[in-house]
C-alpha cells in the first residue's frame, strides 16, 4: 500500500451523486474566487456510472435498467446538455400502460378504473366510495403503506393493482413499509380526480415527460466527467475502512486523509466502514434482475413501459427502448423483483420471461438476437418507520464528523437521479462556506 495522501474532499462512489458533488464543489470554489479544492472520487467498480452504466451490444443500447431523467430544474438540465455536444437527446411524452385482465389500462390505475371490465369497474368504484366503512386487512398495520392504499382507494383498487404490483416490485409485505415510502413519486388521486378522469383524462405525474440520450444514460455520466481532471476519479479502488476521528480512509490501494468525506454507499455499509454502532435490522431492500432483450424486428410502438400486477407473470415491468429512440428493432428491458441476496438461475428465468412475453403478446414470432442481464442489489430500499429513525440518527452523527451520506442509498430514500444532483449541489454550497 502506498504512503498516506491528503485531499480536501474524498468521495466514495462514482455514480451520479458522487460525480455531481465533485463538480459542484469545484464550481463553488470558482464562484467564490477560492483555490480549486482537491477532490478524489474512488470507485470500487472498473468504470464510473454506478447503476447509470450502459451496454452497447449488437447494435442495441441498454442501460443497467431504465434510467430516464425527469428534470424539474432547467438549470441542471442545461448544465448537463452543455457538456453533451452532438449527443441526440430525446424529450419524450411518456406513454405507460398496465396489463390487467388481458387489457391495456392507462396509468395510473386508480385514475382509470373506468377502462376496466365492467364488473371490475363496479367493484372498484363501489369500494372507493364506501372505503371508510371497510375493515382494513389485519396485515395493514396503521401507518403502513398498505393501510394507506386501503384507506385512500378501497379494496377494489388496492387489491387489483396497487398491492400486487408493489409487492412484486418491493418483494416484501407492504404492511412493513411506511405510508410515505414513495413520497412524491406515488400518484395520489382523490375521488373527484378519479371521477373527473372518466370524462377529461389527465394522467400527468412527476415523470409525464422525460429525456433520454441516444447513447444511453452513460452520456449523463460522461457529462459529469467532462470537467473533472483525469486523476480525480480512481476506479477499481474500494474503501475498506474509515477512521472518523483520524479522518482517514483505507482503500485497497492506499490510505487517504480527508477534510470532508462524501459517500453514496448504502448507509448501513458506510456505518459499518466507520465502525459506528447501528441497528442493521432497520435496513432492508429488494434486488432486481434486469434482462435487456434485443429482437430481430419491431414490436408494438404505442408504449414506453408497461406494468404487470399479475403475480403469475414473472416480471413487474417491461420497457421499450426502441419506442423512445425510434429504432427499427424491438429493444426491451424487463425487470423482476426479489428479496435481497436472491440467487437466480438466469437461463431458466430468461426462458420463463420469454414465455411470459409471448403469452402477453409482446413477442409474436420475434427472434431474440441479443441479450444481457444484470442484478441490482440493492435496488429499491424499504422505507420503514425503523429505517427513517435510524437513518436520521446515523446521518446526523456522521455529518458531525465530516462524513456526508448522500443519494438514494446514502440517504436510504426514494428519489430521482436529478434529486441526487440537487442534494449534492446544496451540500457543496454548505461545505464551501464551512
């Protein structure tokens, strides 16, 4: 191991959060007329990007999963675009569907129950109207995500889509999750919204439109790398221990002394690296197996992604890259949820996925010409009352030691990629004046 080196800012993780911070802290110094701070981003993988990495194979462009950007801050989008010269970035008005009873229902389900078969529509409308008189399922503990679904929408809507779909996604009992587990990303609707939508459709949501580059999500990562010195990012370097008192980090290559440490590693992992006592049982998550599938010809062209609540179907979501980029061969991503640490027989699972795609009419006589798979673990964190309390305690304790935990996994939260950039920009502004 090499001698001790010193940096002002050590960043763990070269994903969007870590690279975003590295840019923002340098920009803060320039704005304030301060010397450019020393920043080192260490990444355990062999390339930067985290889950925003992209695979280019046999003429297909796939991400590790569907990573689409929903910008609410035009200045951030403009900043990224300025660092992507010549890149074809599509702005797309999202079309998303739900497969239910062999019908394609517009998303969100709760605002489009009038599109259901008649008896399902009557049951959903009845249960919605009389929802306050229903006795909640015993598993729907007060304050839980499932209790919120029953209370807001009644049994019909909850049990036809919201519960089975989200249990497939999160791979857990929704009674274990906090009622605000999805925050602003859950498409709430009241009775008036639902009835009004029957006459005047309005299915807008936070991701009603999105942008996507022809080169895949990695183009946004490359935009964040554009202004950083070549030696500011060190890949194939894993942090194995952190000393919060001595302000040093030991990696697989060296020891690094820092003034501030910014980490996008999962919060319980960071606490363990720091030797900070924590309640590991407060943290749980799911894993997602993603199949990227390329076919010999075009399929349907009227959807960008589709949700599948049927528990008999292997996947919970299917997305069409070709309908975003207008390409002439069907290019899918297919997502399957499972508990953390799940082990798949990939070949057997792929065969089942292809059979399910054929049953659902997504592939007809298509020939699979290329494919790729990847496991995301962790994928979606489980936000519970226990995780909320323990996360807040750990984040405050670490922050006081100059260790700042950021991003979806560092904050143990549900957020967008843009949220990570907003968060790290605010952190850089705060630290620049510290």
